[in-house]
C-alpha cells in the first residue's frame, strides 16, 4: 500500500509541475495525452529531450515570438496553416508543398455555382470517388479566394467564380501510388476493328462536344453483364486530342438508337448539363405560366417512334401534350420500371413532373408513326407516356405493355424497339446553334418504308 501511495505521489508531482505536459495539452487542444506521449517518446540523449526515471519527455523549442515550434507530424502542419492564414503575402505559394490546386472556378451564364465536391470531380485529379468523400469528411480541403484568403470548405459548399480549391497532396499521391501497377478496370482493350467500327458512329465534331449515332442494342454505360459500352469507348476511341477528356452528359436506353451527346472536356460537360437542367426548369415553368422565354442555353431532342394502338378501333389525335408525372416501382435492380404517378384515394405521392409533346405523322393497320419531344428528362419517359398516356405502346417495348400476340401483320415476328433519337439541337454559350440529324437503324427503315414514309422527310 505504501509503495502504491508513493507511486501516486510521484505521478501527482509530475502532473502539476511538468511544463511540457501543459504545453502539449494546450497545443493539442484537449486530445488524449497518451497519444501525445507516444509521439514525443524518443531515445534518451537526443537534443531537446530529458529523462526522469522511466518517463521520457521533450523540451519544446520556442521561436523568437516565444511560441512553441514543431518540426514534424501534424503539429508542423498546423503551424504552417496558422502561418499561411496569418501572412499578408501570397498564401497559395506557401501551400504548394501541402496541397494540389485545382484550376480557378469558372462558370457560364445560366450555370449555378458548383459545390466543392462537384468542382473536385470536374477539374480535380483522377482519384477514386471514395477518396474525395474522405477528404471532405475530414475537412482537409481548403479554398483560396481572389484576395488570397484561406478557408476550410465542405463537400456541399458553393465555390464562387475565381476561387481555387486545394486538396491535400499526401492523400492524392498515396492514392496514385496504390493505383500504380494495378490493372485498370474502367478501360477495356479495344481492337483496331472495334475502334474502326466505333469511329463510324461519329456524326458531328465541335470544339466542346461530339455527337454519336448510337446503335440499337448497345448500352451507354457498363454493368455486370455488359461486355462493351459507349462509356468504355470514350477514352481509347473518342479522345480525339491530347487535351480531351470525354464525358457522358445524358443517356439513351440500351435498345434506343440515335443522337448521343458527348462532352470533350469538363467545362463543356458543365454547361451542357446546365442546358439540360434549364430545359427541365423551362418545362416546369410552362406548366404554371405562359409565354416563358427560351433560356440562353438549351437542348432540344426530337424522337421518332412507331407505336401500336391497343384498341384498334380508336385513332390517335394529330398532336398534343402529355403531362403525366412518373415514379419508379420495383425493388430489385433490373426489374425496376417507371409508372404513371396517378393519385389514388388517400395517396400523397405525386411523382416527378414529366411532359412530352407529340405529333402524328402516319397511321396504317393499327400502327402510328409519332414525332416526340421530351420537355423533361425522366427515365423511360417517352416509353411510359406512349404506353400509359396514349394507350399505344412503342413497337418492341415488352417492358411497357407491347404484346407480341396483338402485333400488326406489317411487322416481323420479333421486332426490335422502334424508338430513335432523330435530331438534337443545342445552343452554345457563345450563341451558336448546332443541329445534328442521325439516320434511322435498318429495322426502323423497313417499317417506315412499309408505312409509306420511305423518304423520311416529315
């Protein structure tokens, strides 16, 4: 008992008199003193250390201003942060050893300020998505504004134009080191024959974007059972210049053919995505007010579809607007589908606003050729609107009600999906308007010829 009391007295004396302990406690702002002890234990005899029995402590070094200085570990990181935040000169240069700086934020008219996470994805280094979330979760990212002030930033914080996003260099370099020598799963080995075939899809080339003629049956993005997709062809085939970094900005269903827009650089991806959003916002405003001006940036897509009326005794109207909200049902991936979100008794679920315009071009033997303009970009929007809104499913669309047993005699036994993105029109930030038309796939050409639309000039 006396030995235990003596030991407690020695610890009490060290606790109350050790200047080093209290300095460390203030420096670490209340962190566990045990972790501090582990970081300050060094071999006896080194400069700046002293020993007392079995306890090894470190005598702190102090600068001219009397503040404790550190030479390694997170304390050095903190001191350099304080020095940079308190300096009056250029603060970005002081962080070149600690941070990687992304290009200054720039936006086009009509585009909202990007969040820090969005700008890191768009103009930051090529790192895994999980690492970006980890950096922002630990509050390790900073921004430097035009005045040179340094500030912590979160993933959802908006970045004003001109600000520079800083990401910790150590985390980025460690990620690159781990990925070095590992086989990339994103890019697939493309043969010369596949590359030649893929280049034949190219319809139009602009400085900021490409337009491809996507074939029916080819997926836009990869999956568990996908061997080759458009996304896998972007880097090895459609990177036409060294500075290009092609990205998808919208989607087409696997069995839908036609115009597919691909951005050639991150800035183009941003303003094209903004144009798609403006199109949806414009449609939503038109729902409640008239005479809405067309936005400065916009994208307009024109589809052709061959539909088959369920009730053979009725005919479609010549033109109209389908304003039908949609919602997703089904839990398992691959079995999900969109349905009309019609309010039932006691239901409060409205679904997502979805609007499409249509015009009848030709009707024969229960088949109708329609021109369709989607005003919003919901999943499977045109397929659901034709099936539920017009009671005329698209030919070949078994998922949304087309039945092989009621098919027209003009169609083959197992027809493909008759939905084609015929035309895409967009206005660029400089005011230039671009319009691109894609040819019909073979199966739609045969059907349209049988219906008397062989010239395809409607």
